[in-house]
């Protein structure tokens, strides 16, 4: 049976359409959107709706790479989204069924590679089980492609992505989806319904499990331990030990 409650956390850089995507899912304007990539969200915000016979909870988060605030403060606030994702019944552990990572269609840079690393620092590699990558600003990308005299082709766009992006997206269990927040009426409804169906498939794939507060606490403990080890022994030594440990684990799994 498909899950009736869906809990969504939306993350990404400022200007990638996080808040617009949240509004599209809700079917109404609830999250403030700022033009030109200016900051519109400093705190996690939660809104709920009923659509497609489902109770949908959406949490909008601050941008992952805000420079106006200390990174640790922003990271802590984004991590707070996990505690805010309570089930409709208010019983059981909080946590989202899916993390939507919004990426703006266009050329990928070293800044995007840093973004992927920050995602893993914030939520750990465990987040990949629950993540769907949402490519936004599809309309602008299509206009630019058509202006250059070519035909927009989303599959060709995927092939053009750098290796670091393909590897990260390939490791996201929910895959990716292209999303145009400028669509209206029936077109928007069909687009959101397609996203909800994709989330449903991910929930089934994860057997109803979700990203819990317990998982986040494990990530935080691991991060603190690594920071302490870096301080005591130096980053190079710790990274070497981690690489050796991962290699031994891989070899043990191969021999089984």
C-alpha cells in the first residue's frame, strides 16, 4: 500500500528555486521567493497540504552556502529540518521520507562540487538513500538552448555533466527529475503529481524507512570524532586511515 503521509525536506543553494519548488508542491504561495539569488530563508519553515489524496508536509531550508552567516550556524539550522518533519499522527520518530536537492540547470562548477560535499557533511552519506535531485529553471535552460539554435534535450544535458555530478546523482537512490516552477494550472498539477509518484516509488524502495533523528545524531558524532582526530593527528593522517579502512572493508565484502 502506498504511504498516505509524505514528509519532504528541500535543500540546495540560494537561487536554485528551493522555495518555488516547495510552493509548487503545496499548490499555493507559502515560502518567500527572492529574485536574483538573494537570501529569502534564514530559518527552516514548515507547511502542510492535502493533495493527490496524501498529507504532504514540506520543509524549506536556508541555502547550503550562505556566506553572510557562519557556516556552522546555517548547517545546524538545516539539520534542524529533520526534527521538524513529524508524521501527521505526531507519533513515532520525526524525519523526512525524501530529501529534495534542488540544482539549477546550467553549467556545473567547482562550487557545485563543494555543494555536494557540504550535503554529505550535513546529512552524511546516509542521505543518498532518501534523495531525489530536482533540476530547476528548466524554462530558462530551454530558452537558452533554443536561442543558440539547438533543440533542448534533457538526456544530452545529463551526458554533459561533469563526472563529480554524475557520480553524486547516480548515488541518489531516488534519481532525478526536471521541474519547471513556471508551469501553471493542469501542467503544474501533472508535474507535481509526477514528482509525488516518484517519491512514492522511493518510499517503497526504502520499505517505508525514512531519514531519522537517530541517523542524524550518528552523522554528527562521526563528524565530531573526525574533527577531533584531524586536530590531534592532522587531516592527511586521518584521511589516509579512512582510505585504508574503506579499502579493507571493500576487500572483505569482495571475499564474501
